[in-house]
């Protein structure tokens, strides 16, 4: 790094301001709005997670910069319409982090600093914040619609569980999966099958939650495992100069078992 050129967040904000200048700015940047930029924001967050999973610190640094740019971009657009600006964003998150960490910033000593106490207190404070915004708020409000479906189902279920609406144990949640499978078999139309498959997936998420397994992570691992085995099957067929697609199902099953044995 050139130590004579150290940037902070404010020059980055000025760069975005210049890019959005209606007279001298970049035509593409000027044309964007919150909705058009939102997919890029989500994509950059996933790329940050991908760099972490690959343990690529150089790439993580780069992707965090791209994600930071998204914050700047949205803040600049909000500033232009008079809603808020970057300073409001920074002030808001600073206040929130101090408010949600009384075990660190409150000098009274009444808040414990062990992991479970911190987690519980965090949720209590979040709930109080939501109620401050809306006295009639639902326990389910604030769970983002844009979350991956499994993650959103899990968060919705956890919110409901905090009100006492939950299965008493994992066995009860497992029984619901069996019930939903039977209802799929009994479905009389494509629409009913669609609905019952959704109920089945929701029930599997519930069962995973009771087993203290993150369903999003479990499915991600299963998909990676399948992809790895499938690629091995293709490689085995290629080494024997066979077209994998034209193999019989029995031959493919044989390759699958061999690939599985080599995990």
C-alpha cells in the first residue's frame, strides 16, 4: 500500500457525489435508483460471504470495499431526495451498537457479559426498538422479504417461538413432516401440491431449528456434496470415454455409489 495515499470514507462519499452529479456525472450512476441498485447490494453481500468461505483475505478486502460502496450509493441517493445522508447512517449504527451492548457501555454493572445473556438481551432490545417504532407491531415484523427462503422461514419461526407458539420438542416437529408428506400424496390439484410442498419445506426448517441446525447451511453443504459427487461421476465416465448423459440409470447409479465411496 502507498502510505502517502490513505483514504477514509468521506472522500469515497465525495466520489459518489461526483458520479451522481446531474450535469457532469456518469450517465449510468445518475440513472440508478434504490430499486435498481438493491440487487447489486445483495450480490455484493453474497460475494463477501463467498470470499470468507474460501478464506481469501485479499478477495474479502476487495469485496468489503464493493459492499461499502453500496452503502455510499444508497446514502447519496437518499441525500439527494432529502431523506437522510451518510452521517445519519453512521450516527444511527453507532447509536444502535452502543444501545445494544449495555454490558460494554453501561457502567452500572447490571448486565452480564456471557454469550447467552448477551444474545437474550440483544433480542429484548431489538424488540423494544421495534415497538418504539410502532406500538401495534407484530412479533413477525422486520424480517426482510429479500432473505433466502430457508433463512426467512427460520427467522419467522424463531420470532413466533419467542411468543410461545412452537412445537414442544423435535419429535413433534418431525411428526409434522410426515403429516405434510401425506398431504402431498392426497393433493387433488397442481395448486394444492404446490402449497403442500411449501408446507413440507417449512416443516423441515422447523425440524432443523429444533435440532439446532441452520437449514440454510445444511442445504448449502448438501448441495456442495452433491455437486462434488456428480462431478466425480462425470470424470469417471470421461476417463472411460463414455458420454455420461447417454449412460443407463443403473450405470449412473453405479458411478454414484463409487463417487460416494470416495468422499
